[in-house]
C-alpha cells in the first residue's frame, strides 16, 4: 500500500491525486495538513481522509505516510519539500517547482542527499500523447527542428488572496502557466535555451498578467513562448514545431484527456491523430508508483526542474521583473 499525505486542502488535490488514488486499490490518501482545522476536517470527510494535521511539518513525520504531495503555493514548495525529504519521505511537488532556480537547486540537492525521489507534478508529461510527440520528433518525422512556438492561456480573474495574483506566494502568469510552454519546448529541444527578449504586461505591480518571450536553443533554434491569465483570455494551449521536412503541432498538450489533436504536415499533406489515454493525473500517479517501485526512471524533477526554473528566472529578468522570492 502506498500511503499519501497531502500538504494543503488544495483545489487541485481532488482531480490530481485524490481521484486517481481512489481508482487504485494499492494507493490511499491517509492524512491531510491544512492550516484551518475545521476546513481541513470538512475536506477530509468529503474525500474519505482519516487524519488531519494543522501543522504542515508534522505531516512529514507521520508513520502512516509514505509519500508527500505538496500542493501549496510555490513559496512553500522548497521548505516543506526539503523537510519531507529529510523526514525520509519522497515528494510529488506541484509546478512551478519552486520560487526560483536557487530554491530548486536546494530541493534537488536534498533529494540527492537523501536518495529519495522528488518528482515535479508536470502531469502532462506522463500522458502518452506527449510521449508520442517526443517519439515523433526523435524519429525525424519533420527533420531537424528549426523553430518552435508554444502558448498557454486561461483566464484567472483577480481575487484577493489568489496565489496567481500574489507575488510573495509565487504568483504570476509565467510561474503558473508559462512554466508549461517552457517545459514543452525544452523537452522536445532536448537542450537549454538562452532568453533573447521578454515582455510582460503587469496589471498590478510585480504580477505578470501576460508574458511573452523569445528563446534560442542550441544550434540557433528560436522558440516563442507566451502565456496569459488576463480576464478576457480564452483557453488555449498549443505547441507547434517547424522542422526542415515539415511541421508538427499538438493542440492541448496540457490536458489531452479533455481532447487534443496532433497534426503532421509534410509535402503539403496533413495527417492528424489522437493518442488515447486516461487523465494526465492517472498517468502521473502510475509514473510515481513506478518510480517508487524502481520500475521507471524519473523524467521530471532533478536537473530538469532546476533548468525550468532557471529559464523562468531569466525571462522575468529579461522582462525587467524580479524572479520570484528575490
Ligand atoms: N497540476 C495541475 O494541473 C495544477 C493545477 C492547478 C494548480 N496547480 C499547482 O498546485 C498548487 C496549488 O494550486 P491550487 O490551485 O490548488 O491552490 P489553492 O487551492 O488556492 O491553494 C492550495 C493551498 O495552499 C494554501 N494557501 C492558499 N492560499 C494561501 C495563502 N494566501 N497563503 C498561504 N497558503 C495559502 C492553502 O492551504 P491550507 O489548506 O492549509 O489552508 C491551500 O489549500 C500550485 O503550485 C499550482 O501551481 C497544479
């Protein structure tokens, strides 16, 4: 039995971990840590979780927890992830991994020091749709990549206390949404970018409502990435790759279980396909259990997580903004 402890009665926890755990006989959510005892108890009762702590650190010390799921705002990713690792608990940590690359490095150092898995919850990466995109690129179906374009937009209206609109908690569109397109282009490029330019729209000081950036990957391959959480943003998520022999795009790499389309255009002809799968979160939990059982290698976290945060920091600086937590 894999017994999971939740850090925070987070909105994302029911779809991302509680539902997938409920669908597996050998996985159970045993405990929750929530700052507010009554709210935590109500959340626990609703989801069939036996124990509630009001002290986040105490969760990691529990004997009935084997894995910590950290779904707190980014400002609490580093300290509590490190505390969990030091209490001998592997961690599944939500994106964005940390406030900045320095924190990400401290977290991965702790994982190395303790010899425990620290997996970044880039759920999309575990769905076979994105896996297929990576295989297609590696098979050379569009030749050598010559440019990339990726975006993720979804309206996140301002609300007092909303973490995405609160810089000290790790807010900002680039942190919350842009971390994905950066990860998409880095994953298919198989290398690390330099940031050429970046432009932010700040509707409130310190918070990028909209961000766009021009990146350059090894070999001079350009990539545009953008994200928007503006109130009038329509949901959209895409990755488009132009290669020497054609183009390949995926609409909705983020949540392919809600519908997606992979298109390959070569010699003027377009072929479209879909890759069946469960929810990204079910595949994520499969991956986590496989890593813990030694059946799979980690593909997120570690140097990948540090590199993603390094790109985020560099984009903030190129846009004239401070990386989070600095
Ligand atoms: N993988 C995905 O698809 C996905 C989707 C959405 C979000 N996320 C990530 O998951 C994490 C949580 O997102 P969410 O939307 O679930 O957030 P949320 O419900 O707004 O907040 C999560 C928890 O953080 C604590 N918290 C909230 N506001 C706080 C504040 N002002 N100060 C201190 N702590 C606060 C609360 O813990 P208590 O319960 O203890 O009060 C809350 O339950 C973020 O890192 C986010 O980027 C991932």
